[in-house]
C-alpha cells in the first residue's frame, strides 16, 4: 500500500516545497498530494515574483519544474488539491463562469505536474444550489472535461474517504464537553452502535474501485469546547475551526475512533493511496523547524494505523 503526505500538512509558511519534498522522501513516503498554494509559492520563488492564481501559463511552467523536483526524489504527485467552491452556482452567474475557468486552468496544471487526479471538495458557499441534481450535473460536466485528458474525477468519479471528516462528522463534536455528539435523543451507547452500523454499511456497499484515496488524521478534543457559533475573527463555524487547526497525526494527541473507520475502508478491499492530511495548530510547538522528525512520525503513524486497523474487531 503506497503512503503519501499532503504538501500542505508539513512545515510552516516559511518552508519551501523543496524542503518539504526532501523531508517527505527522507521518511520513506511514496508520493504527495500537491496543494495549489504550495505550487503557487513555488512559482513565486522559481520566477522571483508574485504569480497570480489565474496565471496558468506561468503556473504550468512552474508545475513542470515541480514535477521534475518531485521525480528526482523518487516521489509521485498523485493528486492536485484542493479544488473548491466549484459546483452549484446559478446558471449564467459570474461565479459559475469563474468556476469553469478555474477548472480549465487546473486541468492544464494537472498535465504539467503529471497527475491524473483532482480532489474536489464539497462546496458550502452561500448562494449555491442545494438541489442534488444540479450539483451532480456540474460534477458530471467537470468529469467530462477531465475525461477528455484521461483524468479522474462516471467511471472517472470516485471518493476520497477521510478519517477526520467521517469519524468527526458521525461521532465527534468540538462543541461538547465529551467531544462526541450529544443530543437528548441518543445515548452514548446508541451513538456507538449507530457509528458501527455506518461503518458496516460502508464496508459492504462502497465499491473498492470507487475509493480513489484515503486521507488520515485525527482530532484534538477541544478544551474548552468551541462555542456553537461562527468565530468572530475567521467567520468559521465550529467544525470548520476544528478541521482547520485541531487535526494532528494519528497517535499524536487525538481521540477520534479512527481505527474502526480505517478497518471499514480496508474491509472493502482497498489497497490504494494511504495519505496523511493534517492541520495541526501545534506543529511548531511539537516539531519546531524539524521537518524530518515530523515526516518520520507521519509515516510511523500510517504504519501503526494500518496495523491496528487490521487487528480491530
């Protein structure tokens, strides 16, 4: 099973893509998720000036150089991410026109960096359609654009499963003292039973060929719990804040039931990319400037999670 690390999940803002790649390879990873902000920062450094996010000619040139850098370190860019706020905009709107212009630009970048997979995050922006048929139609159009190049997004549409989003969404809650979902209608035991039933359904019904990759992270229990309202500074809702800064490596201070989720994914027969995507607000406190130490701990966490998931009943 190949192991990967998202470029956005290692280091501090001052660390370069080259420094990140060296640490990732030193630890023994097989590939990376290439984050668009890391590519843009690499382009800024490569050309000695600020490169706009829609300067696709220049970004593609930088992407070709980044691909060479990654390949020299015997790594693979297996996905470009995060392509967000795409689906659901009203027909004829400027937002929709911009979304499809970005799609065309990102597809060019995919060619430049040598990857055939684009990660499309679910959009929660204001003003988008909530009708599943409209959202599906946009994703189908994007899939068709990707298919022209032989890229994946339907035989070419698949899932990115994620320990944090699933265990955190179905079991965890950053606004409660216990760190789990609490409602008058469900006891702790009932929550556990419901979570296990969901995992059983995943293992039995999700086709393995539709799982394109598996992202792993954990979550800190928020202490004190986050207020159940948008943050006054960032505007993020509690789960958004939790995702943004409270996601450590597995076995590094988190508490979610991620081993059970990993077992369910493995029970589908999945043997694809096992990829670390974390957002740890305590990175500098824990690891300082030592990217090698962090990358080594990251790959150890992959191996430990894989081993313990196989043992989980």
